[in-house]
C-alpha cells in the first residue's frame, strides 16, 4: 500500500482479489485500483479480507428456503445463538466504498442487498467490478435516504460506517428501530465501547442509553488501524445490535429523551443540579411549596451523576418527573 497526500485526500492503491476468481481457477486475480480516499467522507477502506468475512458472517439472516422475507410476518427464522429470533432478508449496507463487505454479502443467497454510497467514484467502481451489484447501489446520502420507500418491511443494517457521522447514523437507526431488528457495524473503538458500556463507566453516555433502551449490544472484536488504507488514527471495533423485545418505554418518551440529554449535557453535576429546570417545571405543575420541593429533591437518586443510571433508572426518573 503506498500513498501520497493531495489536499485532504490520499491516493492509495488497493490490490484487490475477487473471491469468485480466486476460488474458480485457484489463482488470485488482482485488480490494480486507484482510489482517492476522501477524508471528508470518512473513507478508510478495509483491506483485510478475513476481517471483512467475519463482519459479514456476524449478520444473521434467514436460512435459505425458509419463508421469507420482507415484512414483520414473513421474516425467516434463525437460531444461530440458541434463541429463536427473526431477521429479515433485506439488508442495507451503508457506505460500501470499494465493496470489501459487499462482495461477501452478494455471495449470501439469503441476503437481499441494497447499498447506499455517497461517493460517486466508489459507486462507479462497484458497478464496474461487481456485476451482481447492478440495481442494488443507491448513490446518495444515508442520512437523507427515504427508507420507507426503499424497504417495504423490516431490514438489517450493515457497514463499516463513516466514523465522522456514526452518531447521526445511530440516531437515524433509532428513528427506524421498529423496522431494523439487527445492525452489524464497524465504528471507532471508543464509540463502540461507549455504546456497549454498562452504567458506571466514564464513556457511558447519551447514545449508550438510547441504544441500550431498544437494542441488545454485543462488542464483537477490535480491529487495528493497520487493516485499513489509509489507516485511521484510531482503533476500530465491530459491534452487533439486536432489537430487544421492548415495545414502549412505559413513560413519556419525549421527556425521557430530554432528561437523558440534559443530564449528560452536564455529566459532572448531580442530577439535582443538572435537572433543576425539569424539577422546577414539575414543582410548578404540582403547585409544590419550597418544603415539598426540598423533600422531593432530597431523594437519593438526585445525588447521582447520570453515568450511574441504567435505562430502567432513567425510565423511573422520567416517571418521577412527569
Ligand atoms: N465499506 C468500505 C468503506 C468504508 S469507509 C470498506 O469497508 O472498505 C466509509 C464509506 O462510507 C465510504 O465509502 C464513504 O464514501 C461512505 N459514506 C460517507 N458518508 C456517507 C453517507 N452520508 N451516506 C452514504 N455513504 C457514505
């Protein structure tokens, strides 16, 4: 891998073997490809194919031949982890780039794959080198994609996410949580830890609470920066999100969100201090005098900082402040 810098982009050469060719005739056929890796698009291309295979293998899909496929009541069954769970065959890959994951996804007959890629150079590359990708690549921005129009029913999400917008991608996934039973993604290791972290750790935060409310999260493995071209400055990690069985929070969701955001916005303060406006609003609604307010805020939960609270604690706190 060699490269030189040109104004915010790095020109790299990726030596790339297509699995079909290497399997068919036992030779490794090499495509010498020039790609401008664009910093602004978070482009770090994975070059380690065994890692790409592991990421794709982590996506559970309905077994081929089972009843399928694209709606809540027609999803296939999958029992890979001992539990019976349901995953659809529709898959959305975010940011396929040069297709390192896509090539393996396209080989899985159980997958009905679509890809969304913002970079036109990558889109052209995918069309040139993966005939099977025809009609499956959508040029555009995932954050603006009309998911309702693209997918008639449930769909899985997979991708080596552009790290610069991974939080925005997760918030979008949360908006569509009823239709996304599974996400397998590579992100910055620090963000992966934060999302998977239990309460009490320093990195636990807003996204941890929001995602943990709706998804079971597994930290699968860490990937060093040497597996990419150009190598990112940070380590990476692969996580898997599986939609849990929660159908509602059992509390006012807008208030829940606002309480989580407000308290982590001042994470070094106790909840008594960071949530002062929310507590004051409650007191005025209830017509409390200072004595009653003092009694309320002397409850031990208000001594805590937000990182001590799990999803259930935030739900209880929301109910208390409703
Ligand atoms: N999957 C490839 C590329 C990962 S880099 C690999 O593993 O090698 C992230 C990819 O996301 C890049 O191809 C980048 O062009 C694409 N991307 C960045 N922002 C995007 C957006 N908003 N919507 C869709 N794709 C995006």
